[in-house]
C-alpha cells in the first residue's frame, strides 16, 4: 500500500469497519485458507518494515496523551452474540503486557495532516497494546488456529484519562488468568494493514478469573473497588448493595460449551472464517487508495 494514501485519517473508517463484518458474512469469504490467514497474523514485532523497506525499531510510546477527538467508540453487542459467534475462546495466563504503542512503525505518536477536498481517506492515529498469553485451556477453536500461546492486539493505551480509549479492548495484568474471545482481524497501521488476533468485540470479549476461581467481566472488579472506596453521603438515601453476578470458571466453560446447542440466526451473521481477513485488507486497501467504497467480495456487478 502506498504510504501517501495511508498518511491521513478519517473517522468514517470505524463505521465502515463495523458494517464490513455483516457485509462479508452475507457475501462469502475470500479464497485464502485458514492456515494461511493464521500464519499472516503476526502482530507488529520489535521491528516493522515500512513501504520504504527500512527497518524501524518499535519502542514504547513516549507521548500517551489522547486527543478526545480521535478516540474510538465501540457500540455494545448482545453478549450471547459474542459467546456464540467468536471462533476462538481460550483460558490463559497473561505473560507480558507490551506497550502502549501508537499505530505507526516506530510506535510513536503521529498526527494527521489537515484534510482537504482532495484528501484520500485513511487510518487515524490510535494506541494499542500487545498482550502475550500462555494458553492453559482451549474452550473453542473453530479453525485450529491456536497453539501454546497467542499474541493479542488490544486497542487503547491502557492509560487514563479517557477510559473509552485507554481500555477499549480490555484491562490486562501480567500473571493473571483471563478468558478471551478472539478473532483474526485487521490492525490499521499508518504504514500498513496487518492481520492480527484481537478480542472479538472489545472489552465484552475479555473476562478475568480471580484467585477464588470466580469469573468477572472486564472492568467489574474495578467498579466494585470504586464502590467500596466511595465515601457515602450522609444526606443521601441508602442504596442497595452492589452485588455482581458471579460464576465459577467451570460453570463459565460449561456455558460456553452449550452456547451453540441451539442455532442463533442473529449471531450467525457474525461467524466469519479467518480467511475473510484477507478480503477485508483488500477492501480497505482499495478504499484508501481510491477514496471509493468498493463492493464487498461476492457481490455481483450491477447489470448495465
């Protein structure tokens, strides 16, 4: 992909990305098999080759300030859709939390040039983290993609102040046990598009297993801590205690195993073969290079 076409930003990228999932599901997948797609899923390593074929060392972001105008909003989804449609569900131990990095070859903050009428659409700046997880148990692996570890690209920098941006793909602590619902997806970099493993649907795809074996959704433990540390207002009426739903790891695993006992037509549209990531990269490449939204794969050309 040409670097010039990828050097600007456009907020419509995120809306189109969400629509692409359903479009591609209804139109069929690309002709690349799952093994090839998984092999292409390496996340940005300590070096990244840009279009100029120059090795650039990636390092931690020196500037993690987040412009509120560039954060990404992720709409929520029915949890049953996540449980049903995610092709990969693993239980594992977080070995490393790398980052934050900006989505550039060197991992540093970059700014988008001033847009004009002639500016082509492209990637917008954003932070991500790379989470290395040692897999303990594979609860689901529809396309046999998992080995003994998985490297997950998690959106957001994991730093405050804007939690929508900082934790938009979950919170992670080295040494903790997590349950992750994953899918091969596109990582939008300033200089390239990469196939990587990401949480299936943002923080709704990340669960934490406590030392007592209980499973909590992402952010629930932090919400409990905040509620416990709040100083009550003596003038305010008493509120009922905050009691989150608690389930054990064994119960959670059994629930996931039974999720597909009954066909869920609404969630079927989100079940994508990993080879579709190749078609998605082709789709976005054409869009960024021409500024025109191409037809999704499999859509016949209109009759003249």
